[in-house]
C-alpha cells in the first residue's frame, strides 16, 4: 500500500519533516516515491507547505495518509 507520511529530517532536538509518498513497507526515513511538501513545527506558528495538486493526485490514486499527515493536509486545505 502507498502511504502519505512524514519523513524526519533535521538535527538532534531540531526536527524538520518532509511530507512524502512512500511504500508502507519502507522504513520511516527510507526511500520515497514523491515529495509533496514540508512541515516545520519549530516556527511560531508551524510552517506547512504542501503542493495541493500533487497531493490530490496521489489521494485520487489511492494513497492513504497517516493520522498526522491527514491533519496537516486538512490544515493546508487539501482535504476537508
């Protein structure tokens, strides 16, 4: 199954995430199929940048977002 999830980047205690499309069997920070955007929780307010058209395309093709990715997609206005 293909999932939309977060890939952790950044240094120790300074997380930065990429919103990616990857196979469910691959590890969290492993190979990804596509990169949809970024999420930076350290800024105030948190910065969310997501390519809405690309995300909608993957959702239409059957990609399942994780709970956290779904919340970010809602905040970005991609899904209701």
